[in-house]
C-alpha cells in the first residue's frame, strides 16, 4: 500500500540522500521556502526522487526533481502516487 509523502518523510529523505538534517516541523511550517535555503541542491533532490522510485517500485511522474520547495515536492510526489495507485 502506498501512503502519502509527509514533511517528516522529506526530512528523512534529505538526511539519507543528501546528508542534510532538517526539522520536519520547520519544513511544514515554512513549506514555500526554497530547498536551497535548507542546503539541498539539485543532485540531492535527484537522489530523493531515486530513493522514492526504488521504495515504491515505480517512477515518480510529474517532474518531482524540478520541485523548488518542500510543498512543491510533496504535492508532486503525492500527485504521482495517487495516479499510480
């Protein structure tokens, strides 16, 4: 069963894929803050998408690797998971 991606999941992905520690509550309270402000670059974002694709065994559609903010990333990934479910 595929569940929705949360800000806690995003923080966990940032840690495991890019080595960045981010407070999930901060990501949720400032969802429109650019990933760059949290130290995440495009390579880290690609790693996060790749991890999700591996985890769910399907491609994440909707250009999730182009997301610029946590809110945008969560929306794109969850939209993809809804379509694929």
